[in-house]
């Protein structure tokens, strides 16, 4: 068993409040923040490239935005096999 596997197994045994404290401690480490920052920069670069290449949907008003979001919701529910009646 690797060191990481041992840590994961031990962490799984922690009470929720201690697990939360461990997660906060890890998240605040410089190494994790560096990785998160690099991932954010990559995501922003992908978004900029999408816009520059015309891969976006423009909603000109609240009605168009609501219709767009409803479409996303309907496709997500269909993919998950959730009917509109059971989602209400």
C-alpha cells in the first residue's frame, strides 16, 4: 500500500469536522494553490479560444437567457433519465 493510499484510508476514518480541517489545510498549501492557479489559467485560455473561434451562444435578453438555460436543464435531465415531472 502506498503512502497516499494509507493517508486516504486514515482520512476516511476521521470524523467530519476533522476531515474538513484536513481538507482546508491541504487546500491552503502553496503547492495545491499553484496547481489550482495553473488549472484556472488553462480554463481561461480555453474560454478565450472558444470566444475567438465563435464557440459561444449570445443571449440578448433575459428571455433568451432563460430559454437557453431551460434547454441546458432539459438536455441534462434527458441524459440522466429524469423526467420533468419527477424533477418538480
